[in-house]
């Protein structure tokens, strides 16, 4: 009888150690390597909708490429925005739309015209080394680099890996 109780105690202790190890691994994973946020903004529709869960990779050693989607916080507001430019280029918004180094950009998945805002930065602007120019996919009314300018790469949280649609569940 005593051996059965000791074996059961050892098994329960081993199970508890496994549970603690799994919880610790997930905590470390989502603290240092990955991040998650609930997206609360219509500015990235239709790709990312209000209420979606966004999982992002904090570790981006090679930086970002144009068309990557990044998570960041600007003026206390959590945002997800699309990278438009990452190098030392001149970005302009004209009557025709988004222009980079004099070339009009043809953007897939963007269904609204890219226009300047009355407030915000002045165009054309040059994106400095170590910065990214960000725009929302839903261009009308999005708070993005047209308002706050280019963002330093170290001020971003990471590259979006996946989006989990939570609406309607």
C-alpha cells in the first residue's frame, strides 16, 4: 500500500514538473521570441480586421522588406501597418498615388486611393537608414506614416507572422 502511494506521489510530482516546464516554455517563447496582440483598428482591412489576434515575431535580424506587415505602438496606440519603404528612398504622394523615387507604385490588395493628409508630414520625404515608411491597407483615415513620419526599426515590435480571425467565433 505504501509503495502505491509513493508511486502515485512521484507521478503527480512528475506531472506537476511537466506542467510548470510547459508553462515556462510558453512564457519565454511569448516574452522574448513571439508576441501577440488583439488588433483594435480598421486601418488594415480587409487583410486584418478589427478584433483579430495578431501573432508577431520579435526577432527580425535582417530587418523588414517592402510589403511586410509590422506591429508597433505609436502615441500609445497599438497598430499593425504595412511596410512601404525600407531603404534611403524618396517617398511622395501625388495626385496619381504613391510614388517612390519617381516611380508610381502598383500595390496589390489596396482598394483605396493613397492620398496626402492636410495635417501630418510634408512630401516628398526621404526615409533614413534604419527607418521604415508605413501605411495602412485601408488608406482613407488610417493613422500611419503620413501623420507621424517614418518609424525607426527599433521602435517596432516585430513582423506579423499570422492572423487569427476571432470575429464571428
